[in-house]
């Protein structure tokens, strides 16, 4: 595995990469942030309630660092292109939110500081940070021997279930711990028992729905049958979608709709608003991440809890995906010392305490995850241990080739979901096509 390139991309190169960005949108976001502005700029993406949590962290930071001013920059729908545009125009934010699936593309273009160069100067803090971190979560942002971000939260993926519908079906509650997961067969039996039909055969209550990205979900079922989606997951050289065990996991997921009819047709999931179906009691189980917790707690009549994904016959333990965001520092920032103070604060004990107390995120630090504040923000669920799943999670692929790989995967999985072929079709060229894209990124 080669070391990340230190080559700097000039303005013209960056502009080519950002050609699709809206210049007007970029300019309006930076209004009032001129060259003589000494404020530290913080670029992030968030829903309104999530933005309040970030602003709370900033307020706490200001109490300890009144000399450091911070100006926030909210991302539009395409943060990667927006970042490229900013940096090409010499307006790169000092601190940037980073995403698991896209940060390597920006790291390859010299956008981010290698945080090892900062952590190496403070070995005591670096050691304490690693000790309080999930190894898998921390290493998500370690690409080609450099640390490009520190994680701020974990989202994961698991099953929400309606406790009342389980009781009505006389079913015992699902497992409460990662070590006690259902088998695929046990999950299917529960989904069958929870699916109801009227006299004409039309479904009135689904056993299972999937509000997430369905081919990501199918891949999680593949991983829960004992095989990683990509090898290695960070800077992968090949995909494992042509592995028999992975294929069986994807096929099991597909059969939930096409064969067993305990889940709506996969191609119609989004139009059916699967998350609303679960929230309204029209589906007994829903696959999603922690980001749906606050939405479901807002439903007064919804009594729910969480459980882990089921394990296939070739799997050994339940697995989630990582699903994380982190904070990076721009390589060209003239305020790196101040930027580091903010990143250190936001991803450290005080910032993580704010994250834990919000109920909107799962904190990255183990100490914050085990805190009373986190528990008090999640009184709606009994199985709180499910939210501590970062050590039971596999990375989604971290590669600069991801946008192209993602497009190929979406099309290939759709071929299977529509019933045009079984998942065994992955062996007939799709895996090779993806491997070629990964090879180009090496």
C-alpha cells in the first residue's frame, strides 16, 4: 500500500474537479469572509436540529478559547464539489467535516492536513485518544498511512422494531446484544409472523421495511454471512461480491421481497416511504441507523426498541457498517494551530459530551458513550448496548474511486433486485468491472 501522494493540486486542476459546482452558491456561503477576516472557518453539513448541536459545541469552545473566533459555513447537497470549489478559489475552510465514503478523494488531492504531524507532537494526548476510541472507527479516517480526520460520531446500522406489534404476534423480543444475534432463519420467521394480509391477499402490515440505501443494506447482509464487502475495506484492491457467502447474503435479502414477501418490492421502497410505514405502525421492523432515533421518538404512539442485524449460516457474529463523519484541517489553512484546538475540542471529552447529551448522534469516544448523559438521552430504548456497535462494524469501502464504483454497484444490484437475475450474476463481470476501477485508483 503506497503512501498518500503529497503532490499539491494547482487552481486549474482543482477547478476541473469542481466543474459541476454552483459558483453563486459558493460565493453566497462565503459572504463576509474576506481575506482580512481572522475568524476560523468551519464547514459542515447538518439538518437544523443537528446544526444546533454543532453550534452548542462552538459555544462551549468559545468559553475556553475566547480569543478564537469561528465562522460557520453550511454545506449544500454536494459538499465534496463545494469543498473543491472553495479550495480552488483560495477560500478553503480551515476545519472541514469529512465523510467516510468521500474523504479519500479529497485527501488524494492534497486538501487535508495529515493529522499525524500534529498528534506526533503530543504523544500523551494521542495515546489517550486512541485508548478512548474504537479502533475501527478511528482507523476509518486513516488512509495510506496518514490520519486525515478524527471521528466525531458513529451512526451504524441496525434494526428498529415495534414492541407492540411483537407482543400482538406473541413473539419474544429480539436479541439485546451483538453477541446474541438472530440467525437469518430466525429473522425470517419473525418477519413472516409479523406480516399481515387481508382476505384478498394484500399486505396490511409488513414484517420488515428498509428506509436505507437498499444495496448498502443488501451488502450488510452479505457481510453478516461472513465476508467483507471489499478487501481491504480501506483503500481496497478488490470487491468480494463474487464470493459465494456474500452472494448468499445478498440473495437472502432480495428474497425477503421477491420470494417471501415480508418486505415491499425493493425498487418501490423509497416511493412507499418505508420510514413512515414503521413510524405509523404499518411495519414491524425497519433497517436504519441512529439518525432515525430522534424521528421515531417523536412519534407518541410508537413504542420501539433496537436490535442487531441477523447472522447468516456462514457468519460468526453480527456486523454493522461504520457510518461516520469526522473533522479535518485544510492543508492550506493559515490558522492550523487554532484549527487543531477546535478539532481537538470537538472530538475530545467536552465536545463528545455535547454529542452524547443531544440524542442525535452516537459519540465517537467510549467514555462519552458510557456516560449517564448518553443513557438519559436514549431512555426510549432498553437495548442501549446496540448503539455501542462501532467495535462490531465493518467499513464501507474507502477509495477515491468510490463515485464510479458506487454508480456501477447501484446498477448491478438493481438488476438483481428487479428479478432479472439471481445474485450469482455478480460473478459474470460485475466484480471484474469494479476491480478494474479499484486498480485504477492504486
